[in-house]
C-alpha cells in the first residue's frame, strides 16, 4: 500500500534494485489497510497472472504472513518453490513456519533521529527539511533458498536479454 510513506519508500528501493539488476520488477500495490490481507491478495494476484516468480519481498512481516498463506493455497512451499522476505523483523517473523528472513529496522534509532530532527526544526524555524538514512540488517532465516545453478544461468540470461 504505497499510500503509506514507509511502504512507498520500500517499493521504490525494490523497483530501483530490480531495474539496476536488469530484471523487470513485479509490483502489486493495493490500497488495503490489513497487512496480512494485503500480502495474501497481492500474492494471489501475481500467481493467478501466471508469472513465474522465485521470491517475494513483502512490505512488512505481517504482509509476508499473508504471502505464505496465498502460496500454500496455490500448493507452493516456502522456500522450496518461492523464497519470502519481510521487513521489520518482528516477533512473528521467527514464529512463522518456516521462520521468515526479514530486514531489521532499528525503530529505537528511528525514533531518536526523528525527535532530534524535530527539535532542530523547532529551534531553527524555516530551515530546510533534512533526510536521514538509517542502517538496517538482514536477519537470515529459513524462508529463502539459494538459486540452483540452472536458475542462476536463466537469471543471467534474462538480465542480458533485458
């Protein structure tokens, strides 16, 4: 749901990374408030379109849980058939079966930086807004599998053909 700014930024990063790799991004942007339903419906949409996919990057861990359900409903297994990655590294990420690989966002640092920026804005009225980029960390769990040699060759050929 790119109407939410954090999802919009994640979607833009995904799109840019895929294009830089020479791969056409597959994006489903649905205006749904419930993250799990969003993941379910977006994944189902991709699967019913008949597009071959090897992985799903969900906007957050709850959205990934919905993707797990849609994949299971289509008879696909995580990660044997499709790898899944979430964002936020919430408690539910490690509770999913298989445990979800997730990008950890350091929310305490985010809150601290936002408070500092707000105080600077208040003390310097009219100052230009600042952009701060905070680090994240990939927490590897069992929801992703390495590409097999044949898949890597196919992916390289697809990138060259783009």
